[in-house]
């Protein structure tokens, strides 16, 4: 394939028009709201640890679906009343709280919900919704009876201490709860470590520090032991801070608690610096991470432009999702090339990375490359043979793509092209993870913490919280854990990045452009199909179901 045909193929690739299939449209309108519990065979619930420390899974989950008129669908979260009968309720103490005396409406209406999709056509069904967060008029706990605990799991992230602080202070000042425990060292801390009593005085200044005062770990999840510990300690509210793996663990804890018929609320607060949790607008700590990444990019730019043929390479976080790299690149405007896991690239030959680097050096005399840690792993795996290795959380172990690509660039231009370059490699990964959250994330963490508290006090359980189209909602665990949020390379945001960096698409000339696109879409959990001259990206499970029905 010659260069002109490559360009032609790439051009046609860019102009493709895509529409996303919305499974909510498959629901027919019903004259009245109808509630149903759907047993899911797809939702995998961790129940214990395997010998290698990763979580085993069992299939056990009921989905609480409420349908209404005009295609309205509410994916509701579990409630105590679903499995415990005749529970007493109490007036919400917020109505007598002087801090909330200025609020015109103390409580959220029980039927309020948040739409997942807000861009619709005139004749579109109302679509999928989630229950709106906020205080309810009646609560299922008396303040003196609440015994809450907080646990942090997985990697570090800016804002963890802020969420801990706001849960403690929110329970104390809004609901008069004085018994809050911190579980040390992640999930295994329930049965292997001490606990820390938490009060507003103890947590007062922790939001100014990075990390987590409770400590954290990966793996160590044993559902039976954890629930035994919760039961023995008399804990009745569990707040779990962590990523998708941690939320799967929280889901398993909830399922076991429900099986035992315990009045224990389990609330998840999604934490991932990579912003790879679906449904919610973003995860806490992401804004801080992007802001801190600017410092590394600025340093790389200064180094690169100060030397002849200077190249600055910056590796940022992004195991499976390149959101930090993408947003940091767009915000910086100093980046010439951004490489992320969702967009494949190759090194040598026409249209490859090396050709683009040489072009930019001739034009500008320097360049800056930002690469996400998960980018190009398929190229390294061919050499390193490490695709099947995992950490304690079940995540694929990654090779250092930053060091690898830096050495490849040096070898190519130094040995093959006989061209002198000055390359500086910067890896700010753990510096970014360890910083305290910025002002924006501090406010966001406060909203997440208070949302979780209101839900637990109102008797909701088995949920995670987060903003959906700007409105905070209670989301069932299975929606958070069923897939990962990834950069859509057919979306406008990626197009904005390409227009900022002027980098090529790096389509492999040995492959058909459309085939490469389909492969990447399928990796993101979508299926590609052409219907009536339009290109559609379906969720793979929906596409499979449609195929079976057809």
C-alpha cells in the first residue's frame, strides 16, 4: 500500500459517522410504573480470595428495575425494605439542624431521578434513569445507634483523605453520629489489623495531606471474614473507597450481608485516578492529576526547547484509559504527540511515530511526547512475553513503556539515522498520586461523601455515588463494575487533541483502517455494525443479544 492510498484510507476513516445504540430504547412504555427484580447471570460477585490473592467470583445479583410511561426506566438501588420487613423509621434530624434552616426544601422527593442520557430527539423514549441523591424525610437509623466504618483500598489517589474527613464530619454534624471507625490497611484490615476511632478533631486537617491516613492495600478480600468482622463489631454502615475492583468487593460484601438478613448499609465511593469508572461524569482526584501532570509537561517542554533536537518524553498514568494523558495534552498546548492505550501506533515506516518525530524536529527543532502507561503494551509484550502477569488486584502488570520508547527513539535516530538528539524522560506517576487534592476535587469529594451518608441513613444499600450529567445519583454496583470507561477515539474530544498536536492517526499500513477501528471499539466493550448506511457502536452484550434474537 503506497502513501497516497494510506492517506486516502485515513481520510475516509476520519469522516465516518457513528451513532451509539442506547439499550434503554428497547424498553416499551407502560401506562404505570412497574417494579421488577431481574436476576443477572452476567454480574460477577467476588466472594473469596484464590491462592494467588485475586478474587474468586460467583454469579449472584438481582437487578431492581422500575419502568414507567414513555419508555421511562429506573435502575434502582437496593433498600433495607427489600429484604427486611417492618423496619421502623425516624424523622430526619436535618430538619432541626440550624445549618440547614436556610434551605427551602430540606428533603429530596422520593420519585426524583437523574437521566443517564440528556441529549434526545423529540420522539425519543425517556430512557434510563438513576435515583437522585439527597436527604430523605424519613431515615432508618437513630443517630445513637449508628456505628459506621470507612475503608480505603487499591492505589493512592488525590482526595482520599478529603472523603474520609467529610464522611466523619458529615455523620457527626448532619446526623449526630459519634461512632465512626477507620479500617486500617484495606479489606484485609477487617480481620487482620487494628481500627482507628475517627472524630472531627482527628480528621480536621487531613485534607491537606496526600495519601490516606487509614493505609491501603490490594487484594486480601475474603467476604465471609469481612462480614463476620462487621457483624462482630456491631457495624451497621460501611463506606468503601476504591476503584472498580474495590467496588466489586463492596458488592460481594453487600450480597453476603443481604443473604444473612443484616441491617447494614454498604455505600461505595468510586476512586480511580485514571477516570476509568463508567456512568459517572468523572472520578475524584482526576482534576488534580491533570493539573499536576502540567508541571511534568512544562518541565519536559523547557528541557526540549533548550537543546538542539530536544525531545521530552512524559509518561502519565492510564493503565487501560488515556484520559489523564488526553486532558493534560489538550490543557498544555505544548505537546506534539499523545499516545494512549485506546489508539494503536507503530514505530517504523511511512506514517509511523519515528517519521513524525523527524518531521517535527525539522520543523520546530524540538518536540514533547506524552504517553500513557498502558499505551503500546502490545508492542512490548511481543518482546517481553509478560501479557499474563497480574498484581494482587488482578490488574495486568505493565512494562515501563516510557523507558522502552525512549530507548527506541535513541536507537533509531542515533544508530540508523545518524542524527544527534537530546532526549529527557520524565515519569511523575507516583508524585501525582501522592499529592493532596486541589480546590475543585475538595469540593467534589465533599459532595460524594455527603451523598453516600444521605443514602445510607435513608436505608439504601448496595450502591455507589457519583454525578451523572452534573446531578449526583445512586448507582447500582453492577453498573459501575460491568465495564471500564475508555477514551472513544471517534469522539470530538480526541479530534480536539489531534487538531492541537497535529499528530497523525498512526494507522498501521499493514492493516485496513476500518478493521483497526473495529478492533479498538471492541476492546472498549462495543460491537461495530453498519445499519442503513450509518455506522453504529453497540455494547457487545446488546449486540450479541440482538444477533441471537435475529
